[in-house]
């Protein structure tokens, strides 16, 4: 399973902070976004097992105290991947760790046409939630 989790912050002066919608508070919050993944074993009675939790930046970082064109003082760059690229990265990391992954469970934000095409191209089987308004096309037929 793959999803995002947010760590709330009170300041906008911290590098990597962005504004996200919080379902729990029903409002916008300042937070770091983390990409999280977990193992789900079918037909077994245990909770999902956490696999990865890593800082997720979906755009170039900006900080009021530094010029983004210069190398950071500590020499460390944050990862730059789109959400769907992170799904693929976590899937491959699990495979490299020796886990027999059959696919990835994702939320509706990952099931756009472009994202599904990318996951198919990368050979990542997916079970995903779909928005009610999505139109499904398969072999020339469409379902509203």
C-alpha cells in the first residue's frame, strides 16, 4: 500500500514546507510531506507492516535564506520525484529487498490516465480507488 502522510509545522521559514489540505482538520496546513508504504499480506490476519517512510518533495524547494541555484551548504539535495514515480521506487525497493510483491494498492490521486499508463509501462500491477467521475476505457468501450 502506498500513500502520503504529513508532518505539520508552525512556520513557513523551514526549507521544504508546503501547504497541503488536511482531511482531519478540513483545512490547509503547513507541513512536510512523506511518502509511506506498507506490506499487506492477503488472507492473513495481521495489520499492514510499515516498509518505507521518506521525505517526499513534489516540486523544487525554495528557502528564503538561500539561492536555489547554488549547491546547499551541507551538500544534501532533497529527492525530486512525482508521486507516481515514488510508487514505482517503493515497489522496486521492496522487490530488491527480496519481497514477493504482487502489486501496489493506491488511492484515487494515483489513478489518473497518465499515472495508470506510467505504472503499466513500468510493469507495476496496481489496485486503485477511482473517483466516481472517472471514465474507464478498455478495448474501445467506455464506462461512465
